[in-house]
C-alpha cells in the first residue's frame, strides 16, 4: 500500500468507529424513551453473544479422540455453575 492508501484506510476506519460510537447518542436522545425493541435486544443480546462464543470455541473439539474433550468439558461445567 502506498502512503496515501494507508492514510485513507486509517481515516475510513476512524470514521467508521466514530460513527458507530456516536450514532446511538444522536438517535436515542435523553429526553425520549428508548423503544421497547431496543430495550429487549439490550437485555437479550449479551447472553446470545456469549452462547455463540461458547459454540464457536467448541466447534472443533473432538470428544472421542484422546483427552481433547475432557478439559473443555470440565471448564464448561465449572463455567455453567459460576454464572448467575
């Protein structure tokens, strides 16, 4: 990449990051009530993302081969009981 392309790339990344950071504050003002759907998504999404990460982490684990599944299983059991 040339220097100009690097500067443009960095500028676009900064613009994209700033847009995603400031847009919610512009759309959802303090004096207006947050829509019910957004409140629902705000309550539901963290656990959904956590579940997706667990599935992603365990996607290549082969329980039937060697000891590869045993540590993951023990960790998931401990993790399950440590969460609320």
